[in-house]
């Protein structure tokens, strides 16, 4: 399982209360990795909050590790926004 938290060093993402989405997403990702490891799963975080990363770097990393599941973590301050579920697929011919 790969967890892909929102935000990186150069892009803190949304402002939420007195912090940024980046900090919340990475903190949640670290806690989820610990929980998944305790349950016997292999779980990784795609990048650290202290590194700038480009979207294609994430895509390449995920393709190289070939996980069974990749979860993107995003957080919103507004509780009235309805949650949405997106499925992204990426296919290319070799």
C-alpha cells in the first residue's frame, strides 16, 4: 500500500485553521503506516513533507513499486463539502 499525502516542501496545500494541509496529511499518513504495519501490511509513504516533488515523480515511483493500492490523502477545512471518491487509472502502451 502506498499513501500519497497532499503537499510537499514547495507546496503546503490548503490552509486549515493555523496549519497547512501538508502537515495534517503527512501526520495522518505516518499514523496509517504504523497502523498498517501493526496489522501485518506493507505500507509506504510516497514522499516526505520536506522534499519538493513533481507529479510525474510520484507516478514513476508508484509504477516502479507496483503497489496493490495507492491512497491519496487530502483534507478540507469545510465540513459541508460532500466527500467524493475518484478512481484514476493510467494506461500506456509499451
